[in-house]
C-alpha cells in the first residue's frame, strides 16, 4: 500500500486510510468511512486507522474490520444498589456536560435484576479507543465492576434491562464529515483533507 506524502501529518491522527485496491486515500472521518462501506461498490474496501503520525510523514496504522462500522460498543458500570447507580449515572452525565465526549452516545441507568444496576454508555464501535481514553482522561471511576466491548452491548440488550433514566450525549466532531455526493465525488483524491 503506497500512501501519499502529507503536509503536517499530525493532523491525521485518529482519521482513517482507505485502500480501494488500485489506490489509497488518507484522511476520512469515522462517519465518512461508515457511509462509504454501506455502498455496494466499496463494501470490500480495506480500512486502517491512523494511531500515530510522525513529523517525517510516517504513519502508524491499525487495520479495522469493516463490520466495526456497523456495530455498537459500550461500557457498563455495575452497582448493587440504586443509590450508587444513580450517583454513577449523574457523574457520567456531568462529565459529558463539562468535557464533551468524542462521539454521540446514549447513557442508560438500568436495573438488570432485583440487586444489580448498571450505568451504560453505548456508542459506535469505531470510537471504542476514544471513549475509553475520554473516561480515563477525566478520571471517571465507579466502585463496582466494569465491563465493555461489543459483546457486552449484546449481553445488555439480551437481558432486556429496565431503563430507569436515559440521556443522549452529542460529541462534536473535530472535523466536519462530508456526506452523500460530496463525499463520493472526492473519493479519487489521495489526500482527503
């Protein structure tokens, strides 16, 4: 895979590289990648996330399975009483108000059974690293067990929890995603931004 030369490569950290087979393009947002992969024509495109970018133009890439862009991931913070669970839920909402999350997410305060509650944050799976880093950066902690990932979301849904409260979080993307014709018309460009 041949990558184009980039001016100021550090700007591309967290963005995506798409390998279309006969050419490669750099600088897509997660939302753009999801749209492109929905297309029958581009469904087999290889996707890489830029984890590090160096001043000399080198990039550290990590392959991302295309199905990731169709899944939800989440983190579940468990408590054995409603009072503690409500405190965890409120602290997570307050964190999102003071420090915007990296993406759109839904937060639930849920009762799983008579003795187990969860504060759940569920978001697009392609943001798993960013949401984890956000929670760590702002020191969000609870006293109970924590579970996370795509499988944890499915187990949560399968339990059919009683949702006591819900809140929608809106992350403001650092880079505006293009949509529809604008996005598809520019796929041939090696450097997207």
